[in-house]
C-alpha cells in the first residue's frame, strides 16, 4: 500500500507517534488509508449538509476494513456570486480544487479516495483529481435540493431569478417577492433543476465513477445516506481489486457520459468540464466529438430549465440508470464502473417509472441531443447553445447588434429600455482571459426572460451561462475578445445572423471589412482588465473555451501530456 511508505518500519516511528496523537491505535494505522475528500462549508446550500454524507462514508470505510481521514476542499456557490465581481472566481476554482486534492493526497500517501463534491465546479475539480492521481477512487455527489412551491406551482431558482424581471416591470409587489424568497429553496442541496451541478452529477454517474442512483438521490433523502455508506465500502473494495479511475474513465466511458448529458439537455458548462476531466485521464475530448455524439443522441428528458420537470421528477422516473437503459442502443455497455460491474450489468434491472419524464428513444422531446455548436465568421473556433431551451421563433434570427463591454453595461441598458425586440445583445471581454474567469451571464439572461423578451432578443457572449439559462443564449464564443477574436470588432448596428438548425453564427460584413477591423484592433490592442493574485496567474495560463478553459502546460502547449 502507498501508506506503507509513511507507517511501516522502525524508521517511521516518529510518523506513527504523530498518528497516535490523533487517537489512532496500531490496528487503525495498519489498515488501508482512505481519504474522504469533502467540500463542506456553511455558505453554499449544496454543501451545508455534506458532513452527514461524509459520516456515512466513513462508517462504510470502517466496516469494510479501512481507516478514513477526512479533509475539505473549497467550494463556491455560483448562485451567490451571480452579477458580482465574485463571479470571476468559480471557474478558476476548478483548478484550485483539483490541485489541492493532489497536494493533500500525495503528501499523505493515501491508498484510496472517496470524493464528496456537490455544486458546479467541485464535481469536475474532484473528478480531475481522481483522473490525475489515478488511485482507487469513487464519488458520492451531494444531491439535489427539493423544489419549492408557490401558489401550488413547483418553483426553483430558475423562476426566482425571473421573478426579479417581473418585479422590475411592476407585475410583482415587493411583499410578494419577499414571500417567494422564503419558499423557492426549502433546504440543502444543489439547485433543483438541470443546472451545472446536477448535470455534472449525472455525468459522474454515467461515467461510472459513482454508484447507480447517486446523481438524483436528493440531499435530504435517506437513500443518499445509504448510497454514501455503500460508497465508503466500495472504496476499500476498489483498492482490493486494483480498479483505478483510468480503468473506468476511458474514451468509451466519456462517450457514454456525453450522450447521457445530451439526452438530458444538460448544462453548456459540461463542454468546459468534460474535456478538462478527460485531459487529466490522458484523453482528448473536444467540441467536434461532442457535436458528433449529439447527432447520434436524442433529447429524451424535458427537464428544467428547458422543460417542466425537475430533478425530483427524474429521480421518481428511475434516475440515470433508467435514462441509460433507454439509451442502451447507443451506449458502450461493456464499460467497467465503480461497482466492479459493467454498465450493462448496472442497468439490467432499471425500470422507467414515469415515461412522461424519460421519453422513449423513438419518441423523444427532440430528435437530437441538447447541444448546438455554432460556427461562422463571428465564432471561427466555435460557440455553444443549448438549443432545446430556445423557443422556436428564435432558432433562426437576424437582427442588429447592441454591443457591450461587460454584463453590467448590458443590464443597465436593458433596464433603461434601450434593448428592443429583434436586437442581438453582444457582451464581450467576459471570456477566460478577458473576464478574467469567464463569468456567467445568467443574471442578464434571467432579466431578459423576466421582462418577456426571451422570445424576442438573442444574447451572444464569450462568457458562459448558468445551466439554468433558457432562451437564445449563445456563449463560449471562440476565440474570445481578449485574444482578438472577431467578436472584438462587432459594431453597434452590425447585422448578426443566427441559424441554430444549420449551426451558423455570422455578422454580415464582408471578409475584407472584417480583416480591416481586426488589423486595426491589433494595432491598438487594449490591455486586459486588471487582475491580482490568483486571477492574474490564471489569466496568463488559461486557454480558450473551445479547449475547456484548461491551463497551459509549463511549456506553453495546452496539448495533452505525452
């Protein structure tokens, strides 16, 4: 065992003395050491309950003959950061999380890991660490929050943000808004729709890194505690079997995870996180592969924000095992998982209990997956759109650009009545480098919908969107403005052409005019926004969104390590 390097032999007597100061006896020291990598804190709703999960995990580890050691990583709530300078930090935190796990696990020579993430960047950060370290590892995600209820209707943070737009229009009183505030989020867990957190939990399960049923087992459900206990036991068994993350997270397993994500209509942020996780496993996943898989997949779950059903509905319908059962004709069923069994074996007994939530493959919500990768002279390296959350009227759109250098400027113009039906809002210098940090544009997207403009206005940005965003919102425009991409030289009034079915995104200017504008911009190339501390280092090393906003290798080459 790896831990033997610390605890075995006469020469390690000092280390054993230190371990005994923790209250450990010889038996506990001699058993396999399992890191319980929690992400508990007191400010993130999706993480406030994680100590109850880690308690069950540790009990499972002990019952299987291991010794657990718990520590925490940082975790940021994207929802709390929305619309503030703090939104620069969630995406960069992904790398901090992965690095900090590496540092703790390698320094203390743990034999195996149980990872307990919950919200947006913690899940990919933990998976990146598992793939990088490649010691026996298993994940138990924190689970979704139950939906709230208002006037007999289920509500989540999706509706909460849109109520703000209704308040601005005078359609909702401040008193009523205050009442809704107390009802929308009834307890712990990740936000109760298919946002980034729940998307990545589903990806984790489909990838084979968490137990069947884990992704949709809710934060307050006793089923989650049972899964956590079994997860602890499985960690020790994985060590005994020698089953490693890279044995599980193979190219075909990533294909499964992507197809499940697309069938659910998951968050666009998965296009950033899946390539980053794969890279740590020495694999290459790119937008082209996702686009190809999208054409093979069908959107079979009409979940919030693009449909009426929430995560509780999905759990009641059979969860991810039932989704995978319905997709079995296109999945790689022989992939091994943390159960020690194949996908085929894991889903053999899965049943779809609510067919209106998990639709038949031959009667889908949409005939392809939920991702659209758009290219054109505005996004030569690609941009992404969650087309299943776009109203039919906006799938093809042509309108004048209204250009802003930040989200705050755009919100001010929107609330001031400067945005009209048909306009195409352009928000630039919000990419990985330009932000820096690639903020989510969810605040303005919610206001657009709340003001009744969701079927009349499009938004294009080199920033990103929350998984709970709906409407004609096109993000991750690459190259970003800070790198001199064409979005840099869009002018007010330029006609923007969006054709989602044909996957095209263009500004209607001649090639010569576009070339002239870019040359002029390069001559006057502005300095990037000021950044200090970690963001300054992040700005220097981060790559474009089409590469997953991964960090460059020390030699400057963002390609895979050989």
